[in-house]
C-alpha cells in the first residue's frame, strides 16, 4: 500500500476489515501506510473504513478515545470524520464482504464504520 504512487485518485475508497499493516495504517498507527491511504481520496472524495476488533484478535475494540485520536490524525491530512457508527449487517452485505459475513460482523461481532471526506 505504501508504495502505490497514487494521489487524489479516487472519489470513493473503502477499506473492509483490514488486518496487519493495512489495519495499523487505517488506524493511524503506521505513518507510512496511513499517509498512502490518506493520499487516495480526491477533493470531495470519501474514505470509508469498516473495522472490527476484538480481544480474540489481540486488540481491544475501538474506544471513543481511539476514534478521537484517529479523527485528529485524518483531519491533519485533510480528511474530516463525517460519520461514525456501529457496523450493521446491511453494511457488510453492501460491501460484499464474504469475510465480514463469515465473522458475522454487525450481527454477533461488533464493528465500527468510519467515513471521512476530503475537504
């Protein structure tokens, strides 16, 4: 991800249930990947994250403190948080995520949807 030389490329970017370095980047924990993610949306473009974290993954679910930290980091790169809510089963269906369906995200497994827009 961090080596993709794309900037202001897409009107819509969606990251579904990331793990590894993509998860760390989406959570603004890995600057190299985070910077690459933030470069993708064009002006007025949206970046949507579907994230599901549990203790079973070795991580705690996102807290309001985590979301506030992420919001500040994305805002510093020109992306404003415009929506934050629990993932619903309809979100997983709309994403066509077989992994999300397998994990039952939004039904029995919690998840968060965060949508940012480039101002």
